[in-house]
């Protein structure tokens, strides 16, 4: 669908709310319930007024593809849940640039707008969060 900013090695990582929950999503959408449950957790946190940062890396980038088939895991469509992020004011959604490239994906083919971030900026991005949840 879209891409936002891309950070390069010579630039600084984006500045984020310091009291945020950062959820790192590493699993593919059909491998287990982790993908769906992680997004549900993000929506629940946001519903209670918490700042949420989502970071997709490794096979987690496959969650961002449109029209995921939830039949294999008997759950909600992940792409539908991703479309709800904006309704819950979850504005900070990042995808690791190298994870996309390693899997032959491009950010313009993703279901939602994301900010691409390079691997070298990931640690700086994670340090800004108050809480870190890696699934």
C-alpha cells in the first residue's frame, strides 16, 4: 500500500514516545497464533490509552502482506486487524528494511503504511520504548 520514511545508516532513528510499549513481531502469519495474538495485544494496549510501537522483522514481515488467509489458523484475518491500527491511534508501525529485502518483498506491496527502518537503527528505536514485548 505505502511506505513512509526510510532511515539510512547516516541518519538518526525516529523519535518516539518514551512511555510506549514496543511489540516486536517476528513470526509469520500462518505459523502459529503468535501473529494474531500480538496484534490483538497491541489493540488492547491502545484501547487502554497506551502508546504502542509495532516493529515487524524476520518472518513477521509476512504479516504485512494483504489478504492473509486465516483459515489455516482458525482466526481473524490479520490484514483486517492491521487496518484497525489507525482506529486505535497506533501510528508507529515499523518494518526492518533488511527483512523485507531478504524475503524478496517491497514496502509498496504491504497492506498498510509502514516506516522502513534499517537494522542499524533498530537498537536505538527499541531503547526509546519503556516496555518491550518480543513475540
